[in-house]
């Protein structure tokens, strides 16, 4: 580990403790070693609830082509069974992100860019809140504090009752099943992804539904981050589909309002749904993400011409 990485780790504040259920299964993570002057800038990619590192692969490849060192982290309880996921709490997911950030900094020795999709965007903000010296920039893609998109079933509005159900031991095996268009506007791509979702291989495309008890944890994570958005000190790029079917654009606007001590760039997309990393405007998403990460790298003295 470089001296700068050790210093940053030593000064980082840990405010979210691990829980006893925390698992560090990392077999589906992948690390892409950077090249050229941008290799010393690491980008941590964070997937969403019930998702997998695979859903970040297009972004990972694009960032790697630009020269960045990229790590796509696997969140605790994911890429396995529904029971695996339900056994974890939101603090376990934060611990996975924290571990990934430490691993990435061991490679680069520099503060990182945290980039997440959906709930992963909320986890990226959680890391920036907890470790301001470690996170130099945040990319929030389709940030999701709540499921309030136009395709969500009406009963999801009652999710605030879920903690009561869990306290009564109700709903451990119950799920909110996703509905068309499954976050994807491109019909041909949607068909392929849905086939993967129902193939039984959760490591490829994630689980087809959101377990009730995991939604409880997501809501608790969201509440923690929303309360502390004012503590974010890293510049943020927030991208969201204007007509997101899973999480309305109000989720993105909440970040723009709540992050008061760092610049926030809000980009609303007109030809995509929730999965903007793979949908029709994926090239725009990648180009904006690369440009933002390059600006962060320049701010830390990386990526400059010799």
C-alpha cells in the first residue's frame, strides 16, 4: 500500500458498523487495471438492489478504455439466492462498498470516484458521507431513494408498512415482482435481459423481484443518506431518465437540493428508462461519466500531460 493510501485510510471515519450477517463473497467482482496517466485514478462501480456487478460492465469497459483503474464491487448477499440477500442488512452493503474502496485505493494510492446505479448510487453517496477524504467524486446513475416510477404497482406505495410485517415475522419470502418495461426502453434489449432474469442464474442478471425485507433495508439506507446529504463534500454528477419507470426523477432532484457543500451537475435523459447504463442513451451516460472522472483526476493532479 502506498503512503498516501495508508494516510487516507487512517483518517477515514467509520460511522456505519458492520453487522454479524455481513458476507464478503467477491467471486463475481472484477478489477480492470488502468493504463497511462489515468491509471492512478480508481473508479468504484456499485450495482443496485438484487443486481450484479455484471450490470456495470459496459461502464467498466468504457472507463477502462479511457485509462482508469476500475473495480466493480459485489454487494453482500447478492449473486446468490433470495435467502442470501434477505440475510443481509444495509450496513452489510455499505461494508462491501467500503471494502471495495479500500481494495481500489491499495492499487492507486489516490482518492477514488464512486459510481453507482440505482441503490448503488445511494451507496456511493453513503461512502462519500462516511469517508470524505477517500471519495473525490460521485457519479449517481438513476439514484433510487424510493420506488416511485410510473410502472411501479400501486401496492408499493404501502412499503412503509413493511417494518411492521417483519416485526411480526411476515413476508420473509415475499417479493415485489418487477413489471414491464423492467427499466429498459429498448425493446430488443429488454427481451434479452428479461430472459436472463428468469434463467435462474442470479449472477448474470440478478433476481427477478425485490424481497420485502430487503426493501426495508433499502429504505433505511435511503433515510440515512437523505439525512446526511449536507455532509457530501465531493462533486457529484447525477444522471437520471426523465421518464424513469422505476424511480422518478424527483430522486435525482433530491440530491441536487440536498448536497449543499459541493457542486452537483444534474443531467436528465429523454430516451431511456431506469437502466441508463445499458439503454438507448448508454453512450451519453458513458461519455459524461468519463469526462467527469477525468475532471476529478485533473483536480488531484492525475491525467495531466507530462
